[in-house]
């Protein structure tokens, strides 16, 4: 089996946002939050910045989990979610929302994300341990589903 991969698609944002990150005045990125768990498990961690690259990574024959960060371009980002679900339905998608919404909008966006294929939707504030736990569980489930039965640990078929 090829090494599992964690794919994180988050828009790099505006120039100001990028400067804040360089200066250290901004919260950690999803990649920075997930890097320790990927390293601990020996997973590849990919951060495509363009839609075609993201889809290409997810179409590889390897266990994958996608974290999709919603920011400013909700129509594009939700369209990507729908496209990924249609092209790679076995890839679990964790949607992380960074858009400020009231409770009705949050509920509508959550329902839409699930309808378009998300397996989990997170809104801040959420503890780092929650994100790590969700990612770890999704990857374990994906690996267990794709490993042939003959490769079971007890040697039975």
C-alpha cells in the first residue's frame, strides 16, 4: 500500500493575510496544526494551492483525507467539494469554516456541506485535539476500508 496522504486545501488569502503569517501575527494554518499528526503517523502532507492540483492528488491510488478550508469564495469552495465528492467519493472531506456567520447561516452552510459530500464540518473555536482526532479517525477508517482482507494482522483470510 502506498503511503497515506493528508491533503489540505486552504486559500493562501490576501497579501495582508500572508504578511501577518510571516510576521507571526496570525493563528496557525491548518497545515501547521496538522503537521505533527501527519509526521507521527508517517503520512504525506500535501498543500495544493490550485483546484486541479488538489483533484489530481486525490485521484492517486492511495488512502487520502482532504481538509477543505472555507474562507472568502464560498461558491468556488463548495463547488470544489461537490466536484471532489463526484470524482473521488471514497475520499473523506473535513470542512473547516473560517467565515463569520450567524447561527442560521451556519446551520445552512453545514447542511449544504454535508449534502455536497463533507464527512465532518468544524467551526471555530475548536480545540486542536479535536481536529487531530477527527483527522486521525478519518484516515484510520479510510485505510481500514482499502486494505485487502488477506492482509489482516492475524494472518487469516
